[in-house]
């Protein structure tokens, strides 16, 4: 299951409006730091995230993908 940049941007917009949870860095130890996460896209159109706080990159796992897709579906089906 792949995630598109469009889906992540839509999800981030929901977060900005208080309608979704923040995408967390897997290296953030129980909220010690407020990690700054950027969405990036590889040449093969695969989405990944770059954490500017701990200078790491990570791909979304199945749980993160499901949360993003389910949140978007829930929001779209409300309207």
C-alpha cells in the first residue's frame, strides 16, 4: 500500500485545522522534543519523511499509512 504526496498534504491540512493527529518521528522519545517533520518524495514517487530535529529520514509504516488514509476517508465521508 502506497501513500501519495497529495494524501499526506491533505492530511497535514487536516492537522493544521485541528482535525488530525501530528505525524510523529519514530525517534522522538516520548515527546522529549517537538520534532519538525517534512514530507518528501523519492524519484519513484514513494513518500518518505525527513525529521529536521534529529536529522533522519524514515518511510511511513503500515500503521501511519492506515491512520492517514482512514482519517482522510472519515473526513471526506462526513461531507
